[in-house]
């Protein structure tokens, strides 16, 4: 029997939704968790993960959203987060 992609990699099963509570701000969440956010400034779209760690500045909203989702799916190891803090 063929394995599904979800069987091969451990992906979260909750649906991520995006909301824009203010101009130039997009917040991602699931029914049970805060995922991260993207805000637009003069440099581009700043992606931030659920711990408040900045993931980078991106040229498009879509690429910043992908970074937020990727950080949620595969968070940085605790020791890497400690070096950033």
C-alpha cells in the first residue's frame, strides 16, 4: 500500500487561517495555536514566528507567509532559538 505524504513527513493536521486585524498586518493561527505574523514596513514584508523570532524580510506577502508556515511546521531547535534571544 502506498504511503501518503502525511505518513512520510510529520505535518500538523490543523488548518492555518490568516486574518488582517489592521492595515499592513496579517496574523496566522489555528483553532488552538498562534502560528505567527507578517507586517509590512518600508523594507518589505517582515515574517515573525509564534515565539516572536523574526524570520526575515521578504519581497512579497506570499513568501513571508510561507516562511511563517514553515517555521511552524519545522520550528528551529531550542538551542538555536536560545542563541537568537
